[in-house]
């Protein structure tokens, strides 16, 4: 930062906020958390850009006041195609002179001299042939970024270790900065009540829409619980309708299908109401580098049962009950304990709230600002 002060100007940072308009909830929350904290910082000249004309119109009303948009619109599909393959039409040409360009979850435009940062929340998987770059286009984009000197921001050391191994990248190109958790905000009880009647006890499982095995594991664990708890229900949030699929077949055969509710989505305030009213939150995602559902539940004072993974141990071990992924018996035992044992519930609530309070957006944004300064220094 000293060299910038010597030039009499602030650090110039351009943030890609496209995920706010794209419906990518977890990445959008990271963007909002960073924007809200950095918007009033007088040491940084912050601007935003999006890829896509429609996204630009949508985002304009969602960005905090005082943060200017970059003046030139960027065509989303064309930009992604060009930037994933070449260094043409770099950031300075489209965004003006900046010191750092920061993207979230997708790709970062090439630059002439500005530093590049990409937030990656999960470690992308390799392929059966052992070639990391052969599986997903995003993997190739990550490789291109790090080979051209870019920096990856990740939320946990577990994700960092996996990415370093997959990309064979040095430690100085991977920055571990935990994300913050937003304190519980307004809740919409009416939205929650449209899902399940008030007063009914339930387990809330936030499900990856595309993960059939998560839904099947949740159903199997709940069936064990339901056999001894005559009032408990299961709400599977994010579980779309797979009409005629394996989940539908399993539900049709379940003796407890009348107590299993599948809902594709609710508004964020309705989700917060469900989190606060749930007896337990069940989180079965194996590849979750952020842990937002778990952090949100802990902040709301709701006990959590989750599958054991390196990121989850780092984020929540000691504050949630962990079971091996795919071990339905172990998940069922943990779920029964979290629902029925008041002493266990009390410990989980207290430990969870302490753990959630340690995830501050102020601290996360401050660490990102330190990273920007380091990268912008000569």
C-alpha cells in the first residue's frame, strides 16, 4: 500500500458481481459480504462489473451505494469464451486502469498488469484418467489462471490443500480467508408456514438439487427416527421433483412418506424462519467448502448433524454431530441424538453459536484487503 500512498491514490479494485444476478446463492452471499464491508473503506477505490447486459441491469439496484459500476458493458457469453482461451480484450481495456480484479466462482479476465484473484469455494474434482484439466471447463480455467500468476482465494485449509495438490500450485498462490456469516435477519413465518404447519417438529435438510444420494440418505436416516418419534417431520429444502425417479420411488414405498415434505425453494426470509424453527438441521453435502447452511443453523441456535469431510471438520467440528458420508445407520444415530437428547442439544446450540460468531465478514473483508495490498505492491 505504501507505493500507492506515495502516488497519492487509493488501491483500485474491480469486483465481478455477476453471481448476484445469476442466482448462485452461496457465491452471491460472499459477494454481498465483501461489498458491504468494503463499500465504506476510504483506503480502496472499489468498482463493480458484470458479464452480461441483462445482469448489469439486475445488479445495479443490489450493489451498495457509493460503489461505481465500470462504464463499459461486457457481453457475458462472448467474454467467457474469449477469456477462457486467450488474453485478448483484457481487464484494463474494458474496465480502465485497476490494481486488482477479483472474480467469484467462474473466471477472471486477463490483465496487462493488474493482479487477479478468484474466489473458489470448493475443490474441483479430477477425472478418471488422472488429468485434472480434462474433466470440467472450470478446471482448465483455474489452471490457466494460476499458470499466468493469478491468486485463488479459498475459505478453508482443506480446500486449499486439495487445490494445491490438484493444480500443483505453490502456497503463495492460494490464500485461505474464511468467509463470514451474516447474523440472523428478518424471518418470514408465513413462508415457513406454507411449507409446514407451525408447532410441528421437523428436521430441515438443505439438499443439493442434483444430489440423489443426499436425498436418499436423508430419507433413510429420517425413517429410523420417525419409527420412534410419532410427530417429527422431514422438510427437504432444495429437493426438486424427480417424477418417476429413484427418490420418488423410495418415497412411494416409505411408511413415513406423509411426513416427508419436499420443496424446491423458499425465499431467504422463509428459509431463515425454517432454520430457526427446525428441531435439527441435517446437512449431507460431501463437497461443501463454504458450509453456509451449517453456519446459518449454528447462528440461529439450531443443532446440526452433518457428514464428516475435511472442510466440515475445519468449520464446525465440536459444534455439530458428524457422521461418515453414506453411512445411513450412523447418520440416523446422530440425528436421533440431536433430536431427542436435551443435554446434547444444549451443548450443540452453545458451541454452534460460539463457532458461528467467529466467522466475521469484517474480518474476512479486512483479510482480503490485506491480500489486495500485497498483490498490488511492486
